C-alpha cells in the first residue's frame, strides 16, 4: 500500500471511515485521550480545524487507550466528552491501538514512511498527511496545535 488513502478506520459514531473520504485534503492524524495532561490540546486542534477546514485541512482524532489507560471510555462516552467539553466538530475514529504489534495498519504504514518519528510515544502525537495520502511529517505530543512549525507545515501542504 503506497498511500494513506489505502486504509480505513471505523468512525466513532459507527460505520466505515475510509481514508479516501479525505482525498485531496491535508489530514492531521492525532491520537487523542480524554484523561491526559495534554487533553487541553483539543481546544487548539478544534481551532486549527475551524481556521483551515475551508482551505482543505481535516483534523482526524484517533482515540487510543495505550498510554497509561488515559482513554478508558466507550466511543459514545468519548464523543460526548469531546463535544460537551471542547466542542469538537472534526471527525474521529473508533478507539484503536497506534503502536506495537496491534497498531492500526495506517500507523504501521506511517512508520514505514517516516521511521521512528511516526511512532506515537504518548497521546496527542501528530502525523501530517498530504493531499495525495503521502506521509509528510510527524510531530511529538508536546507540539501544540498552534506551534509555528506545525502551522507552517500545514500551510505548505495546503
């Protein structure tokens, strides 16, 4: 498989969420958690999505419970938390693993493309995907959504 568009998730609300849905869009793939010290990044991610969605950016939240069990809830609980606490409007997947043997295939592919930087070390790790589904760059969990380097990479990809 040569592109992120070759993969598919399940949507948090149910049903398939093929990455082809985001063809010709720039995607910021972020593994998220509701009970993490970095959870307030949801505010910045929503702002990034609001500011750039009309230019072609999609923020895709990927709930993951692999980091100290910080995403213990069901999909319905995660959705409710994100909407009521942070007003999240960007798309989200069902809960998946993002590292090790059981990692979602898209994360395994991203590691093949970008190497070690693509492997999430904690919640709110970010992978930037280009319009053609190419893996462009990875950003660590502590990279805030409004970080100038991240914003510049997004603008360049758009």
